[in-house]
C-alpha cells in the first residue's frame, strides 16, 4: 500500500513538473513573440497594399521603395474599360519618413499570437510622393474624362398609344473632383485599382425606371388621361388629348395625381383669348374691293369661361370622349375665322353709303346720312322694330345695334337727295351741311332724331329693313 502511494506521488510530481515546463516554454515563447514583433510586423500586415508580414523596419521600407517604383494603378471604367497610371508617369517614389516605424510601434504586439489569421491594412501615405504637375497632366489625359455622355433620368413619354416609362441613361459623366481624390489616395496608399463604378466616381441619374413614384405616376396618368375632347370651331379644331390633360395634373396630399380645375380654367382662358372675337380687329373687303381693318363694336363670340371650365372638367373626369362646342355667353353668325361671313350690313361713313349683303350678294344699296360722330366697329343687329318710338320722334323702321344706336328711316330724305354724294368722300363740313335740313328734306326742320343714328332715305328704308335680320353683323368704317 505504501509503495502504491509513493508511486502516485511520484507521477503527480512528474505531471506538475511537465506542466511547469510547458508553462515556462509558453511564457518564453510569448515573451519572445512580444520581443520579436516589437521590431517586426505582425502576420497579415499590409502596408500600402504590400505584404510586410514578419519584416523589420528596414526590410519593409526596402520593399515599399521597390514596389512603389514599380507601381501601376488600374483605372476601371464603365463598360469594362481600363486605363492605367504608372509610377514613372507621375514620378511616384517612396521616401522613408518614420511612418513605418510608427506603424510597427502602434501594432498590438502583446496579442501577436492572435494575428496569424488577421488581415490588417495600413498605409504610409505621407511617405509616398509624386510630382503634382506630372500627376495633373496624366490625370487630365485620362480617356474617361473626355467626351462624357450626360446621364439622364428615366421619364414618362407618350408613345402614341399611351404613356410609358423611358429608361434612364447611365451615361459616362465623371465627377472629376471625386475621381481625382480617389486616384491620389490610391497612388499614395498602394491600392492597385480605382473602379469608377464601385468608388462612386460617376454622376448618375437621380431617377431610375424602377422608381416607385415614376411607375405610380405613369399608371395614374394613363388612367386620368384616357379621354379625347375635340373642340369644333368650324374651320378650326382644338384637341384635348392625354398630352394636354397631362399638364393639368397636380399632386394631392397623398402625392397622387389629380385633375387641377384651376389649370383647366387657364386652358379655357387661352381658348377664349384665341377664339373670342368681340371687339377684335377684322380684315374686311369693302363693296368697292378695298382691304381695310375694322375693330371695336359688340359683334362676335364670347366663351362662358366658368361654365366651360366645369363642363370640360366633368368630361375629362368622367372620360367622355366627344366633339363639342364651348358654352358661349354670346354667339355670332359664323364660327369661321371670318365670323362676319357673307351676310351683313356694310356702312361706309366716308362715302355715306349702306349696302346689305346676303351670301355675298348685294340685296340693298343706298346713300345715307350718318353724322361725323358715328362710331366705327362691328355690331350685332338687334330685334327690328316697325314702327319705333325714339327720343326725337317716331320712325317707321328701326334696326338697332350697339347701345343707343341704330339705322332708321328719314322720310324727309329721298334716294335722289343723297345719290349725288354716293361714292364721294365727304368732309366734316359737307356732312354737317348734308344733314342740316337746308339741302335735304325741304328745310322743314321737323327731323330731330338724336345723334348716333344712321339715316336711310324714306324711299329706300323699307327695302333695307326687309333685307336685314336680327343677329346680322353691321360693319361700320370710315
């Protein structure tokens, strides 16, 4: 029994001794590692992109100098393109400045035993230099900086059938400042590659074809613009299609597209500005083939903008494809560009002549008396009256136009009285004498109709009256 105990004691002592030796060896190995890596780089150490594992300061600096002299940077561009910048082209060189020693000093040598699986990247950019002038010359000559294609956002367009998304254009436009910064960093830290795509050196589109908002907008635009409204202005047309309606869309609070009635009102206003004719300048061919311009008066077309805006808004909202005429506040005889058309009353103040036309044919022609203050313009004939009471007396025939104006008969005048003046341009003195009653009407002085009325000889008044209808344009000019 005693021998057995002694044997076990001896074995325990041997085991303890072995453990102690192992610990001493481990401690010695650890201490040696700490000592060794105080002057050498840890495993997995990359300095300026070069493997300096286990190297001391001198060895690392020699390697860096050698590798720097042979350095070539690959500049990769979009579309698998590649360019290069060599150390020789920019006079790149390594000059020890103590940074390697500092890197070595800063590494955690006390944990050297954990470094065998590490991959630690370090750089000594301050010790790598180049000539700025050579660098700028080489950098500016890079092909990727020449003839760049501009990027373009994806957008929505009409393909003739519907709105579709046109994909973005990536382009090749380089952010020169960002690329220069990336290249300078690479050449001073030994990075072998600058990839313009990965390093974000391209100026890219902001909106791509898979943009959710763009997709939603395209769908909503096709939904909201699926209608065609054609305005009929007789010899002219205006079409409200998806491209017009597109300009009326705005975003609501949920950022969805909706119709904006104010924009529709603005469109209707442009129609009014283009097609309303009341008071507008008109080109006119006189009875004796003179070409004149006459403006003013109350004849013409006027769109009811408020009602037409509401009607157009509802038509688009309800997708009612139609051909329509606008809602009018006032209408005229013709909707053509020539809205006077060929049925009208023509009054030439200078020659004191009145002609009535039906479909371009003269049906009544007479001399008249119109005082000098008679206003020119294009007016609308009102409801004809026979007889009619006026402030200056009673007339047999009244063709009213404008406000407080009209064509009336003068029983004291005859066609033979005024015939001598027809076709002759009269001055104000002659006109005053012409209508005074001294030369016409026998000087009876019974005719006292107020100014503003055009007087037709009594023997021609019935003919003029019968040839004229309410709504006809009355064209008055000098």
